[in-house]
C-alpha cells in the first residue's frame, strides 16, 4: 500500500512538472512571435508612403504589413491592403538570434489616416493596431520634435526617454515626425537596451515617424549593424557610407539632411553639396551628432560648414554634448545679425544642441564666442520646430513643461 501511494505521488509530481513545462513552452511560443521594437520611418515620399521595422525572437517567420483606411482598425474587410516584407536575422549575443522584419508601403493617399498592424500573418501574432496620417499634398505649416542622446542602459533610464516624448507630444500634439540627433542607446550591442528604447516610447514611435542620426554610440569602429537593423531608412545617401547612416528627405516646405559624423566624411562632403544644390525646398535643415558649434567646436566638419554657408542652411540640429547650446546666426565662422532672437533673410545658420532626452548630463562647458544661449539645467529636454510659411519657430522645453528658449528664423 505504501509503495502504491509513493507511485501515485510520483506520478502526480511528474504530471505537474509536465504541465508546468508545457505551460512555459506555450507562453514562450506566444511571446516569440509577437512583434516588438516596432518603429515607423519615412523612406520615400511622405505624402504617399511609410516604412516599418520590427523584431521577433522567433526566426524564419513572415513579415506582413496590413493597412486599412480610417482609424477603426478593422482588418476583416475587402479593402485591407497587405504587403509582404523581408525577414532576416541578427545575432544579439546574450539574447540569441532575433528576427528582423522590414516592410514598406507606397501609393497611399495624401492627408489620409490609416490603421495598420504588423506580424506573421497568423492569428494572435499581430501587433496592436495603431494609426498614422500621411503628409498633405500642399503643406507649408507643420511641426516636428527634436531630441538627442536618449543614450540609456537600464529600463529606468529609458523611462526618462519615454517621459520626455510624452511631454513633447503633450506640448506639440500635432507634431508630424521626430528627428533624433544620435546616441540612441549607450551600447549598441545591448539588445535589451534597444527593447527598452522602443518599448518605453512605443505609443509615439508606432504612430509618428522617427528619423534617427548616427551617433558615436550607434556606430562604433565603423560598425553600425544594430542601428541599421532597427530602422528602414532612405537609401539616397553618400557613396560608401553605411546604408541608412546618411540620407535626406522632404516634408512640406523643408528639406532635411542627415549626416554621419562617425565615418566616410569626405564622400559625404561631395554628396552634401549635390544634395543641397538639387533641392528646391525653401527651408534647409541639417541633423548631425558631433556638430561644429555645440558645447564646443568640432573642426572635423569645417568643410560641411562651408557648404552650409554656401547654400544658406537655416538650422543645424546637433547632439553629443549633453547640455543646451544655441548659437548666434553664423556665416564663415562669424556672428551675423542684430543679436536678437530673430534671424532675418537667411543671414546666418543657427546651431542647436537640445540637451539630452536621457539620463546622462555633462558639466556645462565654457562659453564660446558663438553662444547666444548656453546652460545645463540637468533635466531632460526636447524642442518643437514649427514651420509656417516664411517663418520657423524653435521652442525648447524641459521635461516638466517649462519653456527655456525660443527663437525665430524669418525668410
């Protein structure tokens, strides 16, 4: 009798263990096919297209994008558009191989709201449906958000980044895209940090395009594999640059150029001049990481500055210095204008570092001759850039909503 009881108990224990193991495997299977790190970008015409990237921790599954007009998010009708994208994999070291999924859609209608979701195409393997709105056909008034150096390590670090974007969109609810001036994470090889970067800001990065700049923590020793795997970016950049680290795009009346200060700078110089010569947009904006006039000067990009002067670039967005810095309007390394907060008639280029959207603050550097505004408040910051006809207004806020700087560029 005793032996029988022991056998029964042993059988029950084995059954419980099997149930637990099967349950864990079922949960694991459910988690691995769910999309994560979903982000939207502008790759082509912002009026008619969008591009998407997402990851899964299960390999070799399809990359499917579904869209439907409107904000209801119903994907069971005959009007659903379905696009099959590409699937690849990347080795994330301690987190193993992960699936990299990219898709893009074109022939959308301007100034139209779409609902979309991504996944493998199978039930229960879709992302949560979200919406976006394409650019209007004729647009000379819009706002975008500018941030820099989210550069976190821990989940708590990236909570700060998420809070910064929350306040940014509370302040500028109609912002149409985000320009990030580089250093998205501290260590590009740390995939968990990327999970937090996207996860803490998923509300915004899935509905509003994020246009990133390559910083020195995104490309290290000529390698930017993790950065380019996470984004589906324009491929119109400089010859011999890592694809996706140099590019340009248009939105409304603005032409925005993204440069990479970490490699291939001579080829970028040739491309930059041709790119600016080819645009007919009245507003010219450049984004880069280690800028020429930030907390300190960067002489390595002096050739680019000459081109900015030649083509009368209005605004250069910079990162790297982890402090707030705004220059007087400059031409040929000299202050121009009347010293006010209004720049008139393309008389000079303004260079700005919007402090940091993350956890790291640097000690304020010494003031330079070009500094019109320069401080360290040790609070996360963001800026809203509004273009309205012949006027650009730049407003910088901290994470609690206090406006700390404002200037106007008037054509």
